[in-house]
């Protein structure tokens, strides 16, 4: 259909599209002028017949319906030329044949073709506006799809962050409940877990008491499974005192500190962890004894 030709030509570019439409219109005008003008005029001139209205208006009407005003102009020009050529081929006077086109039936046919071309031009302009709107909406749709894809990626990232935050909040709530509880072993385990999470160390332990009366309440060993050597409590990488007032009641020990090392902020956070668990730890027995069954190796 002509609409598909116009759409394909405009997709290739404005100038090439106009050139393609003009070439198509020219070829159609030649073919229709030969079929409805040249052949009938040649046959009528040979028999001295008069065609009223002339059949070439059929070609003009077809071109007007397809191409609007441009088709009307192309059809009239091609038709007039075909009338003169047909009369000349038949040996008749071309001027007389062309003069007959000014008769009333031919003028009425011309008026009908003019109306057809006006209606077709209106439809063509409307079609062009619709095509421009479709191109604009297609561009907006592509931009919207790209925006939606970006928003989906952001939503996925935020959902992952929310999941991690929920996990972190659940962990902190569990640790806080143990540190605020009355069980000294649970509080020591909570302090060791929180210290590992804060520092990234490989192992942590909590001991209470002083001197030879120290007792191990909790240990968290997150080293690789092949690390079978026991932890050396005398050579911990980091030792944080646990104080009740001015009295030291225990130690928070850490092994395998990350390369970032120790800084003031981490010192302060570990001091907060040590002070948080002290209320439960002062209830722990200070005599030496066997290791409690709840001091387990962390996986």
C-alpha cells in the first residue's frame, strides 16, 4: 500500500523519502497516461471520434486519490502530453484534441478530480501527523523502557540492602538481648559475636576474673577449618579490658585482625561492647574451673 511506501521512505530519511515518492508518482503517471489517455486518444483520433469526457480523467482521479494535489498535477501534465502524443501518432491535429478538453463534461470531470485530490491531501496530512505522533510515542516508549530497566536494577539493589539490613537488625537484636540479659555466658557470647562482626577478626574470647582466677566464658573461633592449633590467650592480637567502675573484671580478646589495623573508632566501639556486657559478667563465678559447654567453635 502507499502508506507502507511512505513509511519506509520516511524511515530512510526526509530527502530520500521525498525522492522515492516523486519517482513513484512519475512512474504511475506515465503508466496510467499510456493506459487511459494515449491508447484511447490514438484509437479515437484514427476514427475521428470525440471522447466526452476524456478517459484520461480516470488516470487523474486515480493519481489524485493516491497522492493528493501532487497526484492531480502529475496526472494532468502526463494526460495532456499523452493526448497530444496520441493525436500526433494517429495523424490528427493535436491542438484540436487538446482544445476538446475545455468542454463542459471535461471541466466537470476536472472539478471532480480536484475534489478528490483535496480530500486525499487532507487524509495524507492527517496520516503524516499520525506517523509523527507514532514516532514520538515510540521514542518515549523506548526511553520509558530504559528508565524502567534502570529502576528495576535500583529496586533490586535496594531490596538486597533491605534484606541485609533486616539480617543485621535481627543479629543486633539477638546480641542486644543477650548483652542485656542476666546470663553471664550468653552475655559473653554476645560480646564475642558483636566484636567479630565489628572488627572482622578471626576469633574472639571473653575471660572473667583476675590473675590465676580467670575463667573462659565464651569463645568464637572463625578461622579456617584447617587451623587446628589452639588459640594462645597470652598472645592475643587485641586485648580490651572489661571494667566495672575502676576494677577490671575481665578481658575481651581478639585474634586475626584485618590489615586495616586498629584505630580510635574501633577502640571506642570495643570499649562500648565491653561496658555493655559487664553487668551480666560480674555475676559469673571467679573461681577457675572447666570450660563451659556453651563455649563453641563458630562455623
